């Protein structure tokens, strides 16, 4: 994790320059159920934001609004540039090769050769340069999720929306994916909104954490600690972790930093419970 | 695929070596003991050969008995010609061009009826599958009509269309349209909505989603419908040609009936089934090509 050192240059100048996403007073309801109530959220270019909350708190609904999967008024949700989504499941087309699945996101790029080149480059970037011609059904869960990431990244989005993309993976694959996402984020400089229910994951990856509860933004934390120093024993991290768990209504358990396997096991159990 | 067990659904891993078809035994091999694994190929290979040979024994025996019954006069030639006689007249019918021109006429009827029925079935299925309005307009009448046995419409077709080619083609088209409609419609509706949503998140237009996600996603089910509809197409042809025709395989068979030429009748029937097998093989080949991703 030594390469995860310097903080991303997004925070200062870029934030003043504008936003890739701005949500103002966003409200959504299905019948009598208010899923989102007066949500405000800004995401600056290149920023890594995590959205935490229990199931049904509205975090995925907010992501769907940002991805334009559900209609929302322009004055409430404004996304500049292109958004892309990686979902909890890879959602690949089983009848298309890995390469063609990624190239599908480039249909609006007129040149066929360029589509092929970009798709190959993104797949090499996620470590699947050998699997270009494989069928999705031949991939492991982690590999399929990497293809899904490559597909999201290939049109060069300014906002990458991650909807619990690691929660169905085993603990070790998940650690690899965390590293990969950070590497890709550093290299490609897009803003990321990560929706997750995993507090430790959010603390490890994000610059800013929002906890949602009952369709509202409950609380926000900025994490300025460099990612390389973010281990559960660090007092800042442990402190924020305890605060987040309190907001979420969970009795915090003190993490044992000397036993990394504890955390891995905890997550593995967690993901099984979620699935 | 030549053993009696090849088509059974028993999982190889749970089967004992004695009950596993040798051709599909390998996937389960690593679950068995090494002794058992050693024993399998030695036992398997002779069984495979014996099995494929054994499957030919009873058909050949039946034909031999048939020939015997005909030669001894037990089976009257006016009831059923002998296999040898059938082979001779088949050769004659090929030689004088009768069979080939009859096949040409019949195949043309099937091709035309199939094309019309397939286009109608597919277009209706796509319209109904892609929009609620289309479904509400198209699906109820289609579901009502499909319960109607289409051969029952023959009298109406004769009144409307006469007794020439038109009623025959219409009967085939009608038989073809329904299986293709039902399967393609179900295929479109059965597509994983989450995958379509992923395509939306890639900012693909509706047309792009239809072309690259929805229609290819419905293809496996459409191919199932294609096989069904081809079977019905040949069946409809036989029924249509039996009613009234002045050319084609059905005409050949009907004329043979008038002269009690049972050998020609059998040749005609065998030709029908060979043509059916041929088109089925073509579709199976298409399926293998289109569904290679199901590895």
C-alpha cells in the first residue's frame, strides 16, 4: 500500500473551478413513501466521495438520480460531463466477448478501430489484457467485476458511480479491488461516488463521507489523512469510525489492528449477510 | 452421443462407472478413486462401439423382417411395397426427375409460407415486446388465435383463397407465425432488466439498446421458436398438399394412391421426413453458432 501516499490534488483549486455533480433540494417519493428528502450534495472534479447508510436509506436511489437512470428535474440534479456506473453485479452481456462488452460503452465513438483500442487499453489497465476474447461466463466474480469497471471507465467519464461494486466479492478479492479502484482514480482523475454499507471500505477509499438516514443526509466527514496511513488503529480513523457507527445506530466494536484477518473475516461475514 | 445413456440428465459425478455413458464420463472422473479412473477407459471404449452398433440392430432387423414378409407374400404389395421395391422406385423417381421437381414445388411452398409467417411472427413479437401499447394491442388477439387449431381454418381458406397455391402458403404461414411470435415475445420480456439498465447507464439510445441488448438477448428463445415453427411448416405442407394439388410431393403421393403404388407413397413420406430432418439440422447448427457463449 506504499503507493497510496499523496492526497489527490482535487481538494483545493478544482473545487473552486466547479462541480461534476450538484444536487439541490432533491426529493423523491414512491407513492406515500419519501425515499429522498431535500438532498444537497456537491461533488468536485476528481473528488472521491462515499455514501454510507443502511439498506433503504435512499443511497442507491440518489445514485440512480445521478446516473440519470431515473428522471429528475434539472434544477435538482445537475451532472456535468458523462457519468458511468459499476453495479453490484457485473451486468455483462453474456453473448458478447469481454472485449466487446467494454466496447459497447463506446458505441457513440464513431471509429471502430479507436473503440477496439480503447477497450483493449482499459482491459489491460484492470489486468485483463489476456481475457479479451473470453466469454463473461468463463470469468470469476472478481474478473467480471473488473470488466464492469473497465466498461464504466472506457468512455472517460467525469463521474464514476459505484453502487456497492465490491459487496458480492470475497474478502481477498475485495482488498485487490480497493487497490485497483484507487489506482484507476489516481491515473484517470475522475470524480467517484461510492455507495456502500461497508464503513471500513468508505474510510479507506474516500476523501469525504456522507451518511444517509431515512432519505436525508445525516452527517458528513472529511478525511484528510493520506490513504497510506488509514489503518483502523489510527486515532482519527477509529474516531470517525465510531462516530459513523453511532449515527448508523450500531454499537461499535474496537477493531484490533494487529490482526488483519479479523477485518477480512468480518467483511466476508458481512458480504454473506448482504447476499 | 451414440450410447443409450448420452441423453440422460443424470449428473456424471454421482453416477457409478457402470451407469455413466463413457462419452460424458470425464467430468466426474476426478471424484472417483484412481483405481476406478483407471478402469473406466478400458471398459468405456468397447461399450461405446458396442452401443453405437447395437442401436442399428433393431432398425435393420425390422427392415429385414419387412423384406422377408414381402418376399414370402405375407405382406401384400397393395398394402405396403417391399423395401427393395421402394429402393428401386426411389431410384427411378430420382432418375426421371419426378422426385426432384416435386421436391422443388413443395420446398418453394414451404419457403414462401415460412418467410411470410416468420416475418409476421417476428415483427408482431418485437412490436408487442418493446412497448406496453404494442403488447395490449397485439398480444390478446394472438393469444386467442393461437388456441385455434390452424388446420381447422382450411375450409375458410379454400372459400377465401381458392385451391391453388394461396391457401397452402397461408396455412404454412399461419402455422409458422405463432411459435415464433410466442417465443420471441417471451424472449424479449425475459431479458434481464438489470442488463438493460446497465446499457442505459452507458447512455446508449433506445435503438442501440434494442439492437445490441434486447434483440440478441431474445435470440436463444427465438431459435427455440424457429425449430418449432419449421416442424409445423412441414406438417402444414403435408396437410395442405393432401387437400388438393397438381404438383409437389403431396400430388405425387395422391396420384400414387389412385394407382395403389405404395412404393411411391413411402418414397414421398421418406422425402418429407428427410426434408424435415435437414431443416432441423440447419437450425441446430445455427443454435450452436449463436450460443457458443454458453460454455
